[in-house]
């Protein structure tokens, strides 16, 4: 595509990531509205409920205190498991992790997917017999495991399954009691900030380990479809390293499946343009190894939080115009029964900035934006909870979350270091939920029922 | 109401918006982002207005409170529109710079129209979503709802029709306003706030018993006027040749 409208190309990566997030949220809202519109009657056993079992009849302080205890326990477990993950990654126990990942993925799709399917069948009286249901469920789960493990699948299938996994886990989380859910969301947002930004944070350490070793961190990452215009062949692709840290709690929630890392090749701007491109582009965050290529610092902008760019040394004999291949590793929410490592956060906007920085001729492959599945899950949990009150709050929270996502991207270009994607969105989401529930909703209902509009 | 009925009401309110979205906006990611920003800003203005007036919500007894309420609401939103204009100038600048850098064509007049349309559609969509659709979707079920002062139309039909009217008003008055600011025409600049104010106060007719028919008609009439004015302005702008090859030959795929 040579001549194109600027409106058509700018922002396509952001839209490419906002769309699956929206689909995930939409599906969770639909599930919540049809199955549990007022919250779950049966409390779901989970790690988040270890300490305090919330009852609707408890007093305000009891609920708040209990919810905070629950959230604290959850965050502690998440931290511990993340550190375990770091240790395992450090000692390169890849086979074990990989096998466990596969098992966990299958369990999520089969167990949680099956549970949701049974609820749907009951709710809508779908005529299906047990044997067919089991066969279909088994197939569905197996294809899902294959889809997120192997990169030979059509990307649409992989994307679809990742979104489905996000939907299932998020729906299960919405079954937690109300106060626990909200406090948990805020706690995870805080944990996100700490884990990614502090030097001793587990996610930070994981990313740095991965950078040092020049290895992929496998994680559940959603990868938007790349707008490939020109892809140079990769000299060597790394084998996927799977990391799994999954608590053994079977009653618990999600697990992660490491996707295959697709290496994306980004061609650097030709040397002449490098300076202008570099000037326009953003610099790498400080925690990224940036090897100068072509005798000049072609800076590569990087994505958010625990995003890592490896630049491979340029193979000899290749054209000047070919940049070293980048693999943007996005670390995602390894979710375990608790929320662990590298969730959410990572958004890779390398391609976005690459695109903007301009690189007219020698083909820029805009690498896909990647967003950790943990982000999907927590956004959807927030919106799902909002759906249990009213649709007004759903729309308001959706807008707030998308705004948070967008502003996190903007902050990324400003701060140029790994940033967590959860905090801004969750905070905005919670604020808008409260504002909409207590201010806007009565206002709108009053005006509407008098047919007075503006 | 039944699911089919609900879907019908939603389509009444959102039909033109969906058409506009899928023909103009969907292929251009930048416009989608503009739409989202616009919806968000309308929501923020709504939160501000609701925050101020929540404590003084008018009931049956103090109907006159609606007047300052609506006045302040319209002022707030028109201020937002003015802000949009300044934001739009900046955005246009940045986009042109990026276009030059990427050796793509600069913003065409049609592009600017589309951006204005996206802003306006965002406002209109926000209105419809929060005033109509949000109350519609939870109401699927065996019953429906009528308001005592308006026994001829169900609540949902009324809100759908008024929502449709306001959607069109918001969408096209944004284009008119941007045009007016760009060309410096005072009359055009004042059209958008003026029409907004008029349409808003026209809905006060609905408070009277049996007045909802007139209220709806007034709103839809305003919508018609707004779209006609917008059409006229653009028609005049394209000059004597109604279909100049330069502006309309660019395909929207």
C-alpha cells in the first residue's frame, strides 16, 4: 500500500487491540446478564475467599475489612507464585513448565468452559445429550491448547481462543462477592504498579532475566493481527520457552499458556533517515538492551511494562536496509490460580511508533500490539461487575477502561519505560463506576422518565 | 418488551448512527479513536452536570428547576464543543505533520469533514447510549412501561425517537460548528448552540399532559433542520459542480 489516507493507517494498532478487549468485555457482560445478573448465589471457592466469606448481611466495616483481607491474601499468593516463576525461569525448567502449561490450559478450557456451557444449557434449555457435549467439549479444549501452543494455526483461531480463555476466567472471577471483587481489583492494580515499576518487583526481574538471556518469556499474550507489508526472513528463531507457574489449587482459576513467540522483523529506516526517524521515534526504555546496528543507534521504541526488545546481531551479508529482527516480548499475565506474574501490562507499541516515525519506502512491518491476557481478564471482571448493577455503569466503565488503555499508551511514549497497563484503567473504571452509579444514574432516570433531554 | 421489540427500538434510535459508522468510520482507525474520545468527553460532561444537579433533582413539585438545569447542561456541552474545536486544530496540525513525514497525502477537505463527523457522532451516540439504550437493554421481559403524562407512546418508543432526533442534531451541528469556526462565520458558529438550546427546551413540552407528541415532533423537526442546514452548507462549499472529481473520487473502499 503506497498511497493511503493518514486516517486509515494511524491508530490501527490501537484499534486492533481495543477491538478484542471490547469483544471480551462484551462476552463477559452477556454471560453475566444471562446467567448471574445479580451476582452468584453460590459462593465460588477460590483463593480469594480463603479468609473471609462475604455475606450480604454483614455490616459495612465487616465487609470492607474482610474484603481487604481477602485481597491481601490473594496478592500475597500472587507475589509468591510470581517469584516462584522467576526462580523456575532462572533455573531453566522449561520442559516441566511447558507440560504444566499445557495441562493448565486444557483444564481452563475444559473445566471452566464446561461449567459455563452447562450453565448456558440449563438457562436456555438447549437440547443436547451428555455424550455429544463431552465430545464437543473435549475437542474444543484440545483445539484451544493446540491453538495457543503452536504458531501454525490461523491467527484468528489463536486470537479467538485467547479471548475465550479471558472470557471464561473473567466470568469466573465475577462470581466472587461484590466487595471482595472491587477491593481485589484495586489491590491488583496496586500490585501491578509495584511489580513492574519497582526494581525488586517480580515482573521487573523476570523481564530483565529474559533480556539478559535473550530468551522469550512465554506468556498468554493476545497479539493483534500484524499489518505486514514486508517481512524479512529470520535468521534464527528461538524455540519457545514456556513458563508456567500455576498453583496447585485445582479449585482455582486461570492458568497461562505460553504462546509461541512470533518474531517480528522490523526493518530499520535507511541510514539517511535514521536520524529523523530516531528523532521522531521514541527512545527505548532504559531497561531494554539496545544494540546499535548499522553503526548508528537506531532506537526502537518499545512497549509498555515488561516489554523487551531483543535486537539480534545483524547477520553478515544482509542488506543495509534490513534491521535486526526484533522480537518484542510481551510479558503477560501468567495467571495461575492467583493472579501472578507479568499480567496484563505489556502493550507493545513498537510498531505503532515505528509506523508513526515514518519509514516510507523500505517497508516497515508494523509488529502487532500485544496485550497480556491478564489485562483482558481484569478489565472484563470490572465491566462484568458493573453489569450486575446496570447497563449505564457498563458503558461508563467501558469508556473509562478504553480511555485508560489509550492514556497508558500515551504515557509509554512519554516515559519510555515499562509501564503497567492495569492501574490507570482500573482506577478510572472504579471511579466512573462509583460516579455513574451514585450520580449519573439517578439523574438520567429522572430526566428520562420526564422526557426531558439535552 | 419482547426481544424483537427491543431490537426495533434500538434500531430506531441507532439506525443512522450504525449506518454512518459502517460507511464512514469503520475503515479508518483514527476516526474510531476520535469517536471514542468524543463519547468519553460527553460522558465526563454528563458526570459533571449530574454531580452538580444530583442534589436538586426536580420532581413533580418543583418543575421549574428543569430550566436552570437544562441551561447549565447545554452551556457545559457547548463549552465542550468549543474545546473540541481547539483540540481539532491541534490534531489537524499533528496529522498534517505526520502525513508529510510518512509521505502520505495531507488532510483533504473530506477528511476534515469526516473527523468533524466522528466528533459529532460521538456526542450523538453518547446521548443515545446513556439516555436510551442503557434503559432499554435491561427491560427485556414480559412488560412495558408508559408514563402517565404520555399515554400514547411507550416510554421506550419515546426515548428512541427523541434519541434519534438528538443524535442527528448533535452529529450535524458539530460539522456546522467546525465549518463555522474554520470559515469564521458567526452565524454558523451560533447555529449549533442555538439549535441545541432550542431542541432541549422543546423537550420541556413533554412535561405537559399529552404534550409528548409535540415534543417528539419538535425534536425530529430540529433534527431535520440541522441536517438540512448541514447539507446546504456542504453543497454550497463544493461549488458549482455538484460532484467535483477531486473530492468525491477518493473512494471509501
